[in-house]
């Protein structure tokens, strides 16, 4: 029944058999003309096969040692308003030439403060 409406030899898209639907947007017989597309494989780029090359792992080398850092005892910073040493976590950190600034808040009164440490 549907074939009678469309006509014999037509696809559901309304194209005749053998017509690929070319035209303004391509996809027709014009697509094959011109320069052939270059493949993007490793062989086309002139590189060796990836399986033939030794794969180098990324990241820290195995067997590398940790750096030793000096430990310094620092007096805990206090809130200027309520003199409490309790604070929230540091939510921002910036390094300048020889100092580190860390932003935090007092847990008791909520005052925002910046803890500054000097690196010598």
C-alpha cells in the first residue's frame, strides 16, 4: 500500500533507486571527485607503529626518594577579636616572593583572617 503512494523504486526518503541524495549539501556523486582524503593514521604521518616503540610511563620515576624538609614549630595564630586559636580550614592559599598567605575564619566569632608565614 505504501509502495503505491511513493511509487515503485523509491526509498522511504523519496529518493529513486540509485540516487544517493546529492545536491547542495553533498553526499551525491560529486563527493568522490577531487583530491582523496588523507588518513590520520600513524603510518600516514611517517611515524613508527606505537606497538613497536617502547612505551615510556608518565609520572614519577620508580625508586625516586622523597625530599627531606625542615620542620619548624610555629605559634598558632589567634583571632584579633576574640583571641581564640580555633579556626576553619584554609580555603585559599597564595605564595608571594618569600611569604605564604592563607585565608581562614575564626570558629568562635566567624571573623575572616589571613595567616602569613615568612619563608627564609
